[in-house]
């Protein structure tokens, strides 16, 4: 009887250990180490890398408050500039960030996503009008109306974003940079809760 009891506890321990190990995020599946350390950029502990013209990023925007709640972190933002359309969208984003003095609030982000992702039959004039409206509704200056000094500040912000995405070799969005060292692979997660679990795990890593 004692032998049976001992075998039972050994089996139970193995099962519990297996479950525990399966819950630990895996490198290459849930996250990866960045190509270069980005701590010199003094990013927030959790920073979302995104693009206004990315449909998946638009969906992620609706989940960021939940991620912040589950991680206890105020999530920063970096807009990618890895192609022409992303650079144009980055100008819109950083024009808003400049005037907010921080990342834009959820409502403005929602409007900026909508403006940059108008339907295919929309003209460039339609997109400009939607972008202008998002800025003018807040008594902000539209990026289309920036003066030379404002353009210089805008391009400086975009250059930093470009340096971050280039140095870190980030080529897909949305993603999260953790402590300037790790990149979350969002496609390897089933839901926002599992993404938050990986972020919390990486926040504790050296």
C-alpha cells in the first residue's frame, strides 16, 4: 500500500511539474531576445510597437487598457517607419504625440486609426480631411499645416522611432518591447491574457 501511495505522489508531482513548465513562456514561440539592447533609448518598461495603417494594431488598441490592467504598466508607444506608408502614418502619430505632450488618448488613437484606414475607394483628399478633423477637434495643428520648426521636431521624433525599430530589427507589428531587451511575439498567443502573462514573465527577467 505504501508503495502504491508513493507512486501516486510521484506521478502527481510529475503532472503538476509538467503543467507548471508548460505555463512558462517559451523563447522563439512567445518571445524573442532583441537583436540589440534598446535600453539606451530609455523606453518605458513595456512599449508597444505599432503602425496606424495596420489592421491588427487597430484591434490591439482596443485591448491595451486590459494589458495595462493585467501588467500594472503604463504602456508606451513607438510607431514603425519601415516602409513609405508606415512613415506617412508615423508623421500623423508623432504630430499628435507632440501636441498631447505624451501618447494620445484612446479616443484620438481610435480616430487616427480610422482616418488612416479609410476604405480603398477613399481618395487622398478624404484621408487628409479625416486626419485634419481629428486634430482640429482638439484645437491641434494638423501635420499638413506644420511650420518649419514643427516639422523639424516631427522629423526628430520619427528619426528616434526609426533608430529603435532598425536597431532592434523589428519588422512586424503589433508587438511589445519589454525592458528594452525582449520582443513579445503576439502571434504566438491565444488571447490578450496570455500576452499579458508573457509580458509579466519578461518583466522579471534580467
